[in-house]
C-alpha cells in the first residue's frame, strides 16, 4: 500500500512573516494571523478567506512583484493544495516562484521553497516527471545556501525520497529518507512534528515492501509524537492512525486495525464538522 502524505511537511515552514518587514497595515497582519491560527488548528477551509484577503491587501500595499506578495501567494496555494484544489494552487505557486526568482535571485532559499511546493503539487497528481527536476533543484539550492544539515535540506531529501517511493524506486528512496531523519532528529529534536513525518514516510516505504515488523514501531512513534505535539484531534493524528491501521490490516490484525480506523474516523468527522465546505 502506498501511504498518503501528511500535509505538515509542506506547510510547516510557511508561516514566518518575512524578516525586515515593518510597514504592513494592521488589517493585513490581522488577516494573516487569523489564517495562520486556523491553519495551525487544521481548519484549512476556514483559513482560505483570510489568506485571500491578506493577498489582496499585500498586493495593494507592496505591489504585485514584491517578495511579500510571493509569500502570500505561496501560503494561499498551499491551502488549496491541502484540499486537493490543484488547479487553483498551481498558478499561485508559479507566480510566487517567478517573483522570487526575479526579486531574490535563482539561488535564494525562498526560491527553493517555491520549487519544493510546486514539485509537491505535481507529485500529488502523479506528475513525477515534472516534479523530480524541481525537487533536485530545490535540494541543490538548499544544500549550497543553508548547509547539508539544515532542516530544509531534510525536507527536500524527504520529498525526493517520497517521489521515488511513489514510483516503486525503493532502493533510491531509503537512503534519502534515512538522511532526512538523521538531520531532523539532530536539528529539531526527537519530539518535533517534522521528525514524525520522517518516521511516517520511512514506515510507509517498509510497508510497501512488506516489511511490517520494521514499519510498525516507526508508525507508533510518529503517532505518539503527533498526539503530544499537535493534540489528539489534529488531522495529522488521524493520518497516523489511518496509516497504522492499514499496516495492521495487512498484517492480519483486524481487531487492532478496526480500533485505529474508528479513532481516525472520529477525528475526521469532528474536523469536517468544524470545517464545513463552502
């Protein structure tokens, strides 16, 4: 079974306001912060209007080709991507990338972020040929600009590994997953949500190979980290429960699988109730 990707890997780094930016209006900051709060609560649908408003205000205040506008485009695109609204996400990602290359230069870490997020958009749609060169370019920029032990390098390694995993290229994926895990554990600590993503993805690789005994403790550890760091009702906790439940079912442990699936469904139902479709 190929495990669905949690959203946090792409979204977790997006919410830092650009350094050196002090001229933004109170209305822009309010809209931005409301959107951030809702995102952090896993309420993606409710966050979208606030990020649309922030983008409109940002374009008026800073202009259509400012790096801040690119950040706001990127954030809105990621929320669309989180809901599978790929056709709406792609033009915003492309515009953010174009602005950043023009304003910041082609080797800037923010360019790597845009490349990464566009690549993830393509990967989510199975467009692996389009995604791979973008991931490789993002990884190269980050290693050069940030150093080989930076968490953003781990993100690029993990995403490239996930791309190979999705194509059944397990031998290429495993060392990239393991290098990403080592970087995040050292840089962020063993209880960080990004490390949980690394654990989840390596577990998914082992599951795809039928290596259930190797996968199980990784899923268990990822679940424990997410429950502690994000709270028991976060969508990423549901994702971990679903992944672990799928492993248990494949291993013939149906009663335990049912328990995981029931818990996950309860979280999904609560999340759906709190995030009604527009």
